[in-house]
C-alpha cells in the first residue's frame, strides 16, 4: 500500500469523530503554522504559532502559540506545515478572549512524499469545551508517515 493510500485510510478512521464533532456551534477558524522537523519513530514535538479569527467579525483576531506532540508511529522529516481548524463549542456563550488556551488531545494521520496530507481532530481547551475540527487537510512538504495520538498545548499570546 503506498503512503497516500495509507493516509487516506487513516483519515477515514477519523471521519466518525468528525461527524459527531459537527454538532457544536461554529465559533471561528484557527490557522496555524507548525514548524518543520523530524519524527523519532515513536513521536515528535513541534512548535506552533496560530491566529484565531472569530466568526463574529466584530471581535478581533487573537494570537496563540504552543506545541504539538505526536505519540505513535512518526517517521521522517517535514518542512513547515499549514493547518486550519474550525473551532466548535457546545454553545456560543462559552467563548471569551483567550479561551482557546488549554490542552487538546485527539487522533492524527499524515503522510508526505514530497508534498503530503494529513488531518488532526482535537478536543480540549478551557474546561475541555472546544473541538478543533480540520477544515481542510493540512499541507506539508517532506518525507513522513505519522499515525497516532496528538497532544496540542495551546497558549494565548495576549
């Protein structure tokens, strides 16, 4: 099985959780740049810088930073990765500035052979009340295969 087929199969395993996550209120988009680096067979850790754009255009954008750690199979090297998540919550009134800060956990799958794809579905934040659902499959460059659990520590830059 080639890398792209393996990634597609892994991403499809995330689909049931993604469908369930869509039941929340859409609060905005979280755009992140993940630094490049190497996977070390059983995991990796990479720094992240993010911008949150609230769906309510009257609210200002917010800056976040953090670390994404992957546990499981993670082999290879990638360049900087662009990821975009839809931010969901059970109700619109749970959000206040800086509220996305917190710890998230979820499943991830990605593969690269030159240009690659991946997806990460994460749940957490303050009071574990937010879901980060992939809006589009992430884009990255390098040679990499990763399947496993993702931990995302997100902190407010304000």
